[in-house]
C-alpha cells in the first residue's frame, strides 16, 4: 500500500504539470495559470509527504512539506490576483489609469 501511495502521488503530479504545460503550449503564452495546477500540487505534495513519513525518509518529508506550502501560497496568490483583476475591471478607466501612474 505504501508504494501505491507514492506512485499515485507521482502520477497526479506528472498529470497536473503535463496539463498545465499543454495549456501553455496550446495558448502560446503563460497567462491564465490554472488553479488546478495548485490543487493538483497540493494533493500530490500531501500524498508524497505522507508516503515519505511511511517510509521514514525525513529528507523527503521536509521537501514535500515545503512543496505543499509553496502550492498553497501559489494558489492563494493566483486567487488574489484574479480577485484584484475583477475589482480592477469594475473601475472607471480614469481610476485605472491613475492607479497605474502611482504604481
């Protein structure tokens, strides 16, 4: 069961990254990063951290726990940027221009 958890987590991570790379390749740019990238990374990093604990590999426990934290932070940043963009879209053009000058 321990090996299954490790391989399943690996599969989820590779699948998630592959989907994001495909999306970026198809669109020709890196804008619009999918929140699913971070949700997949959170799932995989949680699984890898648990797997590392089960096999008593503390290097991987720490590494995967840090990857989990980075996925959470990255997801929060994307959500905040999207909220800010939605708020910005509702402002009059003059207010957006004034903000850009002061930024």
